[in-house]
C-alpha cells in the first residue's frame, strides 16, 4: 500500500464546487478498494472535465503524481487506430470490406490473408493469432518502424490463418496489420498519422508513445515473484516494443483521455464532421461479433475499452445517453481493483 496518500484535484474546465468535491470524495472512497500505488480518475458531463489523482509516482517514492501527467493506456489505443482507419475510409484511401491484398499487392500474402478485410481486423474477426511470438518482442528498433512492422508481420502472412475468419479472437497482431496498411496507403508512419490526424486537431497535447517520461508521471510496476516492483520509464522493458504501437502503446493525461471520449460522443451526434462523420462513428459503435464493434466494446449502456501492458491498467467508458465520459487508471496491473472503481464511477453519476 502507499506510504503516503496525496490527493490532487484538477478541474479542466469550469466546474461547480459540489462537482469537484463529489469526484474528490468518491476518488478517496474508491481508493480503499482500488489497487495500491497511484490511482487516477476522471469524468465529464457535457463540456466539464474533472480529474483526481491519488498516490505517488512509484512504490517507495513520496513524489505525488502530477495531475497533468500522462498514463499508459494500453489497448485503449485500438480506439485511436480504428478511428484513424475510418478517417482514411472517409478520404477514399481505404475501404472496410475490400480485401487487404489490394493495399499490399507486392507482399507475399497467403490466399487466406489476402481475403482479410479491415472490418475483420478492427473487430478481431479476421482469424489471426492473438500475438506475435516472443522472438518478435525482442525486436525493439524504431529507426524504420514501418520496415520493422513488415518484418514482424511477414513471419506469419505467408502461412494459413490460425483461426477461422468470422469468429471473434482478440488479436493485437490484427491491429498492427491495420496500422501497417494505413502506413502503406499514406506513406507516413502510424505514429505520425496519430499525431497529425488525431492529436493535433483535437489538441491532445499530452499524447505520446511508450512509457511516459515526463517528471511527475507514474511509473509502471511489474510483478516479480508476487512482489510489485517499479520499472524505470527509460528502461528497455518499460513498455512493449514500438512496432506494437497500433495495438497499444499510447499514453495520455486523464483530461486528454476524457477529451478523446467526448470527441466520440460528439461525433456520433454529428457534431464533429471534420474529425469523424456521424456515419463512421456509428459504424465503430455497431456490433460486429460478440459485443465488439470497431475499436470499442459495446455494453448495454456503456461503450468502453480497457488496456494494459501488464504494468499499467486503464479503462475508458462512454455513456451516450448521459453525455458522460468516465476514466480510471493505475500504474500497476490489477483488473479487479480498478474495474470496481470504474463501475462505482459509472453507476453513480
């Protein structure tokens, strides 16, 4: 548990004192059930964003988490990659149901891979394996990230699929392939596309890649023989290799992650056509298989995604009927603990 609890409240736009006190008191109450180490929570109703952080940046430190610090969001990154693909569909550079061989004509894809579509990749229904093998995770260069992604993918795409297209099998490799295709048709890296087509237009100034390095940012914690130990953010093992980016290497502040959720709520109301059309937004939030759309998990009243690189854990939820966004994040992997915090925030507006 934390040696010292340091609550910090940030109001990202004008909020009433009752709202501020509400999220602060609920954050403190939730911390009793939350994972040890640092905890961040945020919510937005309409345009008002409130965030609350508790705890220190790492085990054994008294330095509090900066309220503006970015948090690693893991597979919530998939909602960004899926959005990027939908933007390229709107620009007529891609099509959801066109076989991917159209975009990779010079690569030696097996016939089964040739028939895969982007809709299948983004909904985890392409029949791809969940992850690349362990040898691929040792490849950590980033000087030519597109070539590295091709190197990882080419180890698999000339063989038959491991799964059955049309069935749901969660696949990080599928999202890497989707990001790679975006790179092929634009001539830009996935990282640059995320910056120019999403982060800059939405003013998500905290968005970055890999473990957050800014002073005051939470460190991830890895489990060593049942003991959680901090991992220096500038160490090799602080995150998954950069080639995995489209599947889960983004970090953002609590406020910016909340703004990301707000952008999708607004787009699905037809209010942000320059960012994403209403049709594209609704397509992303339409079930393809087993409660998954394109980059989003579809609950009864909540559209959401969670993510972890095994050293952080975060959850983002959208409540369209309430025009509300909920965020919870921690710098240690404890799904049960943080899920309880998220559900409390979700169910008591």
